[in-house]
């Protein structure tokens, strides 16, 4: 099993809709979870982090974590064309390594 | 003031050459990383250093040699470059203590011809 898995997409949503991005992981000892956004030709930039089970909201973004199910997700409300990018799920493992999933490509259609 | 800076941004070289990529962070972080992002955009960890000590060395050819003169710098030297080494290489840093994210440099696009 790969350490971090995501649907590769592409995921297409109309402008104004909710985009839902999902991620599963294998290391049960992982404590820190991150969502990065990467525009084409740019470096990844952090948009959300979550450490505790449940939901965490920041503006239009909501991260959800379920450690029992080893599942983390990102919801983007009122999606905008500027949200079109690749979204990378990352986590810090129990041995302090920051690893990434393969990314989900999101396209928001005007 | 750039937090994580790496040079050069672009590097085009011939097969068989040796090249280096430099990385510096001014965030005071303990840990630095090198990642390789291939044409499919998968970001794969190569090395991790904590306070100048190598702590993670993934399955990377020994043509790749990281060097950390101090905890603010982590350079990547590549010997005998091959076509398959063409990729974007990202340097990143993070704090070991606590739950902190990795901050990335702008990337180095390496093209081997």
C-alpha cells in the first residue's frame, strides 16, 4: 500500500460549487496533516493544516480528519477559477518525514 | 526576504556532466529536505537532514549526494547526469519539534540533454 493516496483526477467542478478532495494514508502514527496547492510551474504552498480529528475551517476551505479511518479531506466552497490547481495531501509520519500524495488536479469551470 | 531559496532556477546540461543545486533557509528550521517532482507531478522525497545529519535517504542512486555544511544549507550534487534525472527538484525545510509544515523553495528545473 502506498503511504499517501489521492484520486489523481482531474476533478472538474463548476464555479460556485463545492470541490471535495480526498486522501488516505497508511502510517497510523502520523500526527500532522497538510493540504498544499500547487499551480503549474510553481512550488507547493500550504493552504490548510489539521492535527485533531474533526473539521477545521479557514475561509472557503474546510479540512476534515478521521484518524481511525486514516482519512483526510479538503472541501473548497464557492469554488473559483483561481482555485484551479493541483492539490497535494501531505503528512508528517511517525518518524518525522514529510511525505506527499500524488496530488489531485482540480479544474473550476467558469 | 525569501524563506527558502534555491539556485539555479533552471539548469540545462549534457548527459554525463556533474552539477550542483544549492539551497538555503533563513527560517531557523532544524530539518531540510530534497524532493524530486517528475513529469507526472509526483513529489517524492529524496533526502532529509536534521541539524546537518542525514536522517532519511530514500532509494536514490548514489550519484546523488546531499551535503549540509550547516543547518541552514542543504546542497545537492549530482554526478554523471542521466536523461532520467530531468525533473524539478525542490528544497524544503521544516521544524522537527511540533506539528509544522514544510516550506518550499521555488524549485530547480533540471533538463538533461
